[in-house]
């Protein structure tokens, strides 16, 4: 089968890093990603299923890998060569349509789950991610043993598989994984919002991750006031549609938070600020901005993947601000104290009317350079999520002739 595969070739990684500063298309063309012919992966053992890909999204972490910008931190948590693709909807051999919770958790690797009913991402020790019955890999899409969604087939453990209803479209379903990430980030704001009647949460960035965080806040955080920094007009419109109360350009977000909270400006920091902030960008500048307009003893949830940054943390120290990472999903503690799987919440969220509009375009894997260039420039090009479409092409049906058309109605 034809698949898009990443290999660890130092020369190609270096070339991609250089070329990505000039052109995303060139980085995709000359970097570590190649369209190759490989055998479908074998089932690793009992409890594993073969998944036939329908749609597979392109994530920011995928782009970082293709452009040679991924952090060396992950070198020991992946296994080369691997087929990317962890935002996936497909079907099993028996025809059931499913979405995949991609984290290769305890059950997938042959270890006992940390507690009954645990999600793949639960647990306080990550040793299993690099050990057990599989090659190292934090997720499907970064593991040599499983393949990934940028191929017609891959394998997933039954603990990762979620059947979806017939009423859910593939276009909604491919957004379940990013929706789960957004919901997880939204619920991580709860510890600093307790006891506040109308808490203020700011979201910096309105790409796929930021928009999914807005959806998670509106659906699952009671009484929240959401203020968003969104750069492009289409992002501003989506943020409003998903429930943001105030939408501003990123360089005006601090002023919007100041007005909403009644804070004062002292130097370049607010005296108070948002109770919590979700950073859906993940750069030195975005982290510094979030620290400037999050209140003392508030929380900054780092949803964007930062890699190497340079940030003055004096304000974090002085204001006793919490800086918390938001990686993937698992089992959540809800505002009413109940426990829910993030993916179950995300399947519900992705079915809300209009959510599929976040999927802006799809490409065949043969056109991967165009797809990756579109994804890398999604904001500038008025797009949100870009995905690969691996469904069989629909053959056009020839119209019946007048003589054969028994359903033709005479005028």
C-alpha cells in the first residue's frame, strides 16, 4: 500500500529545517517525509484490530516533524520509520466506523491499566510508552509497530477504539481528536475557577486547538466568560460561533482582558487579569503574553507545543502563577465531580451543528506537498483543519436516457 512515511535521516531533517523558513512546500518535498510503498502492519497480538482510514488530519506536531522542527525530547519516545496520522476516522474489518484515541497506553502495550476503566492517556508513569510489546511511540502515528492514518490501513488496540453513530459524518469524526485536546485544556482551568461566579478565561490563538478549547470551555465550564485573541477574520467568526464572549486581535487581547476584569496596567503586566489563560500557540512570545494578563495565582494552560523558548519568568514567580501543560486527554473530573472520558465528551462535541466546518479542505495522499503547504499556511489562507482523504473515489453515475428513465416526470 502507498503511505506517507517519516524516516530519521539527519541530512533530510536538516534540509527540512532550512527549507521550512522559505517554503512549506519545499520542506515537504525535500524533508524526511516520503510517499512510499509498504506492507500493511501485522496485528501485534490479541485485542488488536485493523483500521481502514477514511480521513486523517494534519496536526501541528505533524508539521513540526515534517519541517524538521520537532523537539529532540521526542527522540526516545518514537520509533522510526513511522507513518504519521493520529487524528483519524475509519472503519474496522467488520464495517463499524470508529475514531481512534491514539495514545498507546498501558493496555495496548501489555501492562495493567493504572485503574479500572482508565483511558490510554491516564497514569503517572510514562515508562510504558517506550517499553512493552511495541516499539517506542507515544501515539499511533509516531510508532513503527502500528503505522498511522496517513496510510490506507493501520492497527489499533481495542482500548483505543471508539465506535461512532451512523448520524455522525466522517467530516465531524476526524475532528474528535483535536476536540478532545481542546476539552482537556478547558477542564484544566477548573482548579483556579472554583468559587468565582463569572470567571474569565482568555484563549490566545484561534487555530484548530484554540477553537476546540473555546468549544470545550463553553460546553463544560459553567458561567465562564471567554475572551479570545484571534488573528484572522475567519478565526474571529468561528470563535464567536463556538461561544466566545469577546474576540480581539492578539495584540489587543491584554486590553480586552483589562476591560473585562477591571484591572490596571502596571508596566507591561495587568494588576489582575484573567483567572486562567489557554495558550494555543506555544511560542516564547505567546507564553510571555499569557503571563502578562493572567491574574496573580491564576493558571496558564500551555496547549501549544513550545519546543525551545526563552521567557522571563520573574512575573510567574512574583505572581505565583501556575504554568500547566495540556497534553492529549484521558479521564476528566467534571465540574459536578463526576468522571468522564475526554473522548466521549469530544464525540458529543463534534456532533454539534456546524462543527464540521472546521474541516476546511481534504487532499489525496499523492498531493501531500500541497496538503502540507495548505496546513502550514492555514490561517493566512482562511482555513482551519486540513486532512487527507483515503476513501475510495466515488465513481460518477451516468444519467439514464429518457427512454430508460421510468422516474422522469412529464411537464
